[in-house]
C-alpha cells in the first residue's frame, strides 16, 4: 500500500501532524467483502446493497502477521449521507478491536470521493486473473 494511502487509513490522533513526520511506516493490506458487496466490487457497479460490508485489515511491513488497523465501510439506507454514497466508515484498532471512530469520517469521505464512479469504492485491491492477490 502506498504511504499516502496508509496515512489516510489510520487511527485518529489527538494533535495536528505533518504527513512526512515518519509515524507511518509502509504497510500492506487484505480486503474482505461481504457476499452482498462482492458482485459490485468485482464489476465496478455503483449500487451496493444496504448492509454491504468492506473491511480492510492493514499490516505493518515489519510485522506481516499483526493487524495494525481495520477500516470498515458499511452501506447504509438511502439518505444516511447521500452526498457521499450513503457509506458509514469505521476505524478499529487491530490489537484491542476498539472502535476509534465511526460514522461520517471526514478523512475517509475525502479519499473515497475520488471513487464516486465506482460507488465510492476503490477496486485497486482486486487481483487480475492469473495474478497473485
């Protein structure tokens, strides 16, 4: 995962920071989708069903077996946040499973706005046929 993406998918912090302070190390992730979300993720469809879940587990590069952070997208009923695809976002600590933030998270919304043509979901994580995920 690019450092810039890892930075956006992080635990909230208490004080302002600079992007290049070095508190984020390169990372990689696994992405899981619910059965309701899978056909839309694969096709690039935009009308995800209410209740669709997309979970990204982020691993630090130096500890590939330890989840550092989970970020979650859950499709809500129409009107929850119509300007941003009606997605609820959550940030969950990988070790304690404590929810750090949930709802309309500005940093998530800002990043996912770039994917409005694919239902506010990036498909960059999908392996091409014959490619290792």
